[in-house]
């Protein structure tokens, strides 16, 4: 995410048109400025990224998430444990 504003240990960040408030507390010993890119996990900036790293990361996410079909029925992964048949759908019905 790109830092667009900083207020103490809090930053307003943006990625793909979505803005989030992010804590900079974990990175308090590293200089961060408006315009820097950071990797965010559960609301905390955990490391700085170059613009090239940020762009490459979003390109990979787009490739992974691009073919996702939202009209699917989720199924459990194959398991050999008792009570779980292969292909059994969530909720226990087949």
C-alpha cells in the first residue's frame, strides 16, 4: 500500500482505490515518508517496499485472483479422515 498521510505512528494508505488506516508502530525505528510503499498485515505496516516490488506484488495477486469465479460451490479438499468423504461439500451434504 502507498502511504498518503502520516500522523505519528498511524498512516493513511491506499491501494487500488481502497484506503486504510495502518499502524506504523512495528516500523517505528525505520524512516517512512508519504509516498513510500509498505506491506501491510492485519493493519500493521511490516516492511517498506520499492515501487517495483509493490507493482510486481499486485501483478501477481491480479494473476492469481483474476480467474476466480464467484458463482462456485466450495468443496472440502480431499481427506482420508473418518466422516469426510472425498468431495464432500461444506455443511455435510453431498
